C-alpha cells in the first residue's frame, strides 16, 4: 500500500463526504456486537462518521481490532 492509499484509508470520519449519511448495515451490526461485548447499550441512529468513531472507541474498550 502506498503512503497516499494509507492516508486516504485513515481519513478522519469528520472529513468524509458521505459522513452525514445514515450508518451502513455492517456498521450497525458491528456496533451491536461491540456494544454487547463492552456491556453497553447499542447506539441507534448514528451517521456513518459517528458510527466509525464509536466503533473505534468500542474496539479500544473491548480489545478488538487492536494489533
């Protein structure tokens, strides 16, 4: 992966052009899984950007997705 590809893959969700659209089905499903593992209620009604940020937070809390 080139530096440019890596940078675009790590773009801040707040800067996404589609970030204000509703979260995708896969995002919502993964959020429910992570929230259950973290012992938290699953968030509802998030945008794509908000869902991505919440996924990052819950991954840190649960240890998922951490290399």
